[in-house]
């Protein structure tokens, strides 16, 4: 008869997610994961089978956790379409300052970090990131199409192109925060992107 687990698997997954998020996949050792989760190697491997499996599950959890509040903002039918974008940008900026290391640099976004580090050589990670991208672009299109209908989005580009532009802007903000950009710099990037939606 199998022994029952004596730890909170969800809490361990969250701790591993934070370790991968801060350090990247390659730079996070099994010992780092043991220290982050408080688990021994055998518990980690018995539960998650491999470092890669733990990373895949941590990335999927990150995507789920981060997607919900963004979806709530972008699908808010009580706001005009364009008015859904500033609170999204505000959330992005806030999270960059909620998750900072001791050196005052952001740890960025785990999906963006994964694209840079792994997506070209890890098909499972690439598939998770691609699915997340499709979901986020869909949310942005909903808001931008609503803005077209209600007249708040007046840019000449189609909603799909604008959604990709906003997504790329967010990625750039994340990377800038990792490089040490302050709140005022990130907010100015967001404001410039908003200007592009209402020329």
C-alpha cells in the first residue's frame, strides 16, 4: 500500500514555480528545488517524475494563475473596449513591482522567460507558451473589437494586428523591467501604446 503524501503538492508546485521564474530552467538545480519546496529529492521525483515534468507543471500553473485576472479585465463588457487596456497595463506594471529580487530588478514573466530560454528546443514548453499566446491574443481581440464597435479604438489597423502589437508591448515592458526600468518608464511605454490605438 502506497504511503500517503505528507506535504501540500500545490504549495510545493508554487514554490518550484517561483524558483524557475526567478532563475530560469537551466539555472535551477534539483537542490534549488529541494530548498524552495522543502522536499527531499525522492519526494520531488516520486511526485513530479523529473525536473522537466515539474517545470512543465509549474509553467502551466503560472499561465493559469496569471490568465484569470487578465481575462476578467479584458472581458469586462461594462467598460468600453479601449478602457479595458489601461487597467491591463496597470496590472502588468504592478506585477513587475510585486515580484522583484533584492537587486530591484523584476523577475519578469515566466512565459516570456521561457520563450527566450527554451521555446526553440523544448516542444512541450513551446506548446504551453503557444496556447497561452493564442488565449491572450483572443482576449485582446475581444476588447479591441468592442472598441471598434463603440468607437473608442480608432486606429486603422485590424484588431488582430493591434492585439499582437499590445502583446509585444507587454513583452517589451516585462523585459525592460528585468533590465531595471522603473515604474515611470513602464507607464510611459504603456501610454505610448495607448496613443497608437486612438490616433
